C-alpha cells in the first residue's frame, strides 16, 4: 500500500465518522480492510497512531471523547504525512 493510498483510505474513514448518522459497521469494515492492506504491504511511512486508529473503531463508537482525540491525532498525522507524500 502506498502512502497516498493509505492517506486516501484514512480520509475516507474520517469522513464516514463525520456523518451525523455514522454507519459504524461500514467504518469497522473500512478500518479492517485498511489495516489488512497495511499489514500486507506496509507503506514507506506510518506511525503507531495509524494502527491504533484502525484497531479502535469500536472504542470510538462507544466513547465520544476518545473518538475526538483519536480523530484529531489522525488528522495531525495526515497533515504531516502530506508533506512526505509530495
């Protein structure tokens, strides 16, 4: 998986979680599929926050405060990885 593919997948997940009526089964599938792809073919650049985010969709569903912090951390990672992906 390339860094750009990972970034795109993560942005899709973040967008799905921003919907007023979050489809959590869909979010869970997106996370599982992305995590499997990352494990199969790790991108050149990643961070633990990516793995934590992809593994914790159930926790984000149950705890809004945790979800907010995780989304913010991932957004920061995405911002930093944009520079690297150029």
